[in-house]
C-alpha cells in the first residue's frame, strides 16, 4: 500500500507528521505531493529525505491526489491511503486502514460530528453532502468529506476523474458508487486544533451542486 500526503503550505506540520507516520509506514511506501506551496515545504521535504512530487504552482488538492494515484498505479501498488498533511488525521490510526484493505473496496475514515469540535458550517455541509452521496452511490456514507481514505488502484484505473479542487473527493465517491464498488468505514478521531482549512464552504458547495446537476442531467 502507498500512503499519499497532499501538502499545501504544510511546512510547520511535516516533520511531526513524518516522524509519526514512519512508525507505521516505511519510506519506500510514503509519498508527499507538494501542491505549489510557498512556505518552504520543499525544503522540509528535502531535509526529511522523503519521496515527493512537487508542482511549481498550486493546482488543487484533487490534482495532487491524482499525481499520487498515478504514481501508485505505475509502481504496481494494490491500494492507496490518503492522509492530510495538517495533522487533522492521526498517523496512529493508519493501521486500521491496513487491516480493512482487501483490494476491492473504498475505506473511509469516519469522524463523529461533534459540536464544539467540528465547526458548525463543516458539520452542516458534510451531513448534506454525505446524504446526497449516499443516495446516488447506493450505500451509506456518513463522512463524505473525510480525506483519510483508502482506494484500491484497480478502482482508480476505472474512474474518469475530472475535478481538481476539494470536490474531487466527492467525485471519487460518486464514481465508486457508479462502478458498484463497496464503501466501508473505519472510525477515526475528530481533530481540528491548530489546523488551517483551505476549503471555501460557499465555493466548494457550489462545485458539489454542479456535480449533482451533471450527474442528473448530463
């Protein structure tokens, strides 16, 4: 399994993240994709002696993930595990995904929507998008916006992903459902302390609505 970390302006978290990930993942199976960061992320990656791909400009989280997926396919990995660079996802929970990997299903890290921990607007949009994705994917998805997820490369090969921003992860679930791929869940912690979100709730919700429109009418 390849662990892919999309990173945008993540220099202040990468050293801790890498130290903790290395307890469970060897360097050969760890890839960071720098999405045009301007904060010294590349320098940190070089110091840490990690495998990485670096974009000269910011292209979006979806584009960073696609680069990681292509790397995994080319290297012959069975599955890809994606984990955010801002420590909202705990590296100590990676083994739960390893245990759930059978090479045939998507596995989503599902958080509890805890008031006072997860911001209200994030709980609202997550619940709404999860409901809609569950309907269109024909399976229960309770945390559609979680970026802590495992995807078999055989499923990735069959997908025709087009988006490159934060709606990319929703598009993945729509297409997984269309392919008849089962979606499983593992519980993960809900963490928001000292992390910066680059999600724009209004703009990214409009992108999600556009996906729904295209799925119904196109």
